[in-house]
C-alpha cells in the first residue's frame, strides 16, 4: 500500500490531539517507527497535550525546520509522522510533508484547525486541503453555548470577541482570566460576537 497524506481538521475541542496520540499509539504497537511533531502546543512545551489529560513528547516544528532533513537524520527509517497543530506550520513545511509521502513513502497524518479567529483559512491548512490525499472533518460533537454545533473559533480578550490582530496567538479555551482565550461558537453567535445568552 502506498503512503498518503491525510488531514484531520475541525474546531477546537473536537479531539484532534487525542486522535493524533491514539494514532501514534496504534502505529507504534504494530512495530512502525514514527515521529510526533507539533507547533505551539497549548502547554508551551515540545509536546502534544489534550484537554482530557493525555500528553506525549514531540518535536517542535520551528518555522525554519526542514522536515525532509529531520526525517533523513533519524537513526532508523521513519514509517509515519504525526503532525499536530499543522495549521501553524509554514506552507513550505506542508510541501515538505507531501515530498516525504511521494518520495520517501512516509505516511503523514496532519491534525489542525482549518480557520483562524477571523474565520479565514490558515495558509498551511489551505495547502493541506489542496495537497492531501484525504481530508476528514472530525465528528466529535462540539457545541456552542446555545446548543447548536460549534463551527468557528472566536478569540476572546477581556470578555469580548475580537476580529483583528496577529493570526496566531496561543491560548486555550479556559476563560478564567482576562488574557486571550478561545471559544467555539456556532456561525450565528460567532458573527454576532455573542459569548453567552
């Protein structure tokens, strides 16, 4: 079976990082050699963490990291990559992932958000949609505060939905401070900036 590039996407809280760690576990159990990669994990550390308490060490994907060279430098051949927070990778790194699939037979499983807090595609996610052999919207149900399906990631600062600023600002979903955090909303409440009833 030939290698493939697969992109798993969805809003925050839909289980992307949990699935990433489960896939790594399943592949490793079958004797496959892989690497877990991430960019800007919510923990601030080079690891993949989940909101349900799972965590694993990972390689931090800095913007200047050449992923093809990373794989080539490994002491044994790599069978697969788990790429969490792939929406934060550079477009050049997404191209490198495609090269690893096509030229080295490495399976790549990328996980990330499709769109940012402005509801615009991340450049890396856009490229993944264009290049991936398969894309899967994750089906774990995420709800807006109103009970409708949560589809969009709102950036909240000081209790208000903001529409301007840097595309990438790391935050979590905990609203216990005035710092930046994110809240998944339905389209109606995202567009209206309404955080609660």
